[in-house]
C-alpha cells in the first residue's frame, strides 16, 4: 500500500485483505472526470441521445436495451436540478463512445411511464438492460459519479476515483461479513472527505443494523444541508422510519393466521410485509406487496405500490432486492 494512502491505518486490523483495492492520495489515479475528456467519441456520437414518448418507449428503451444498455433520463422543464444534470449526462454518454445510449423523457408531456416505474422525484436516471431496469440514481450528481455509473452499466473505463475505490472496499468488507472493517473504512473516508454522503449513509446503516438508531440519526445530522436528501441518506431515513412503523404492528403470527383464513385480507398481508422488511426478509416483504398489487391495484388507493416504492428507497436503488422487485413490478405493470 502506498504511504500516501490516508486510509492505511484503518486497514491495520483487516490483515490487508481489502487494502489492495484502495489507493488514495498522491499515487491515486486521475479522477473519472478527467478521463471523460480522453474517452473516444464515435462518429455517430449524436445518435446515442434521443427524446422519447410514451408510445415509443417500448421501442426506444425496452427493445433497444436488448442490444446495449440504455439510460432513461426522466426530467421536466421546470426542474432546476434537471437543467444541471442533463448536459453533464449528455456529455458523459457521448464520451462513452457508444457503450450506452441516453433516452430522455419529459414527464410533463409523458407522465405515465415514470409513474408506473415509481419515479417520485426528478431528475431520475434508470438504466435498462435486456428489457429490464437494472440500476439507477436520483438527483443531480457530480460528473465523476455519472462517469462511474456509465462504467458500471456499460463497461469498464480507465479507473475509479480514489474515494470510489475506498467505498468499493467498504462494500466488499461488508459483503464478506466484516462489519468492523467496513466501519473503519467509512470512518477513514469521512476523516478525509467528511461530506461523502455514501460514507455517511454506509456508516449510519451499520450503526442502525447494530441497534444504534440514535447514533445513526446523529450521523445523519452531520450531512451538509445541500446534500441531506442524497439517495444514501434518504434510504437510511426511510429504513429508520419503516422500522418504527413495523415495531408498532405487533406479532407477525396474527397476520399469518388471518391470511391463512382469508388470503384476500390485504391489510394483513400489508402489515406482515412491513414486519418481514423490519426483520430483513426483503424478498418476502416485496412479494407480499406485489401480491396485493396483482390482486387489487386500487386497494387502499394503490397503497401497496406506494409502500413498495418506499421500500425501494430504504433498500437503495442498486440493492439486489430492489432490482429484483422492480423487475417484477415492471412485469406486472407492462404485461
């Protein structure tokens, strides 16, 4: 590991198993933003960006994504952050040299697709592959993160920024079950870059999972005002709120008994889904809400779909459970 790596001390207790994925400081690779300028732009660079309509969505997005990844930019003329994001998104897509296509949809003129996919705030970008939504983000994010996102869905680029590498190492540690190492990495990131919302959200989530809800809320309060609604922080707040909601519901056995007697007891199924989510059984929670949507979309004023979208926010747009449930929701809505 480089002596210039400010995260080095935090890896001291991990035996170095995650350290090799992190370089930060004087020996770090150039930021992704700089790499954008060097990326090749194909002769048909302008053809990788187009506007779409509700009628053309299936051809422009669903069918086209079977050939290559398609990013859908949901925007509106009155949306200030959209005006900031869209030019940066177009620049990054052109610089990607055909690895992805960009399709823009004005939700004022064409609101139905965004509504069916659960887009509740804009700007929102959803990536489609093989006819299915597979990834996405909300809000105006920096150019470097746009480049990272395109690399993730469209293929590898010239290297990730150092903070992104550290965040990836934290995710790797957490996936391996080494929560202490993940917490140490997040802590080290925040020592060097205290406004990194992914680290705030990641460390806060670890605190919440250990039962330290108060600690998670205190950490959330340290986020800069301008970034307080960033997806990682919104996801943690939603998770805390859902846990409080589930705690007030009581014993899941009662709802299971009611469903055994009457499978059409949608309220019992809904409440059971909330408890399942609080216990970490995301698949079961999503499947119960999807069952309500399939049986009676209008129940409780589309309450099951609304709640499922809140779960997506709490889990994060890139979480495997979110992606799997969103594909099932898409199949229900577009079948």
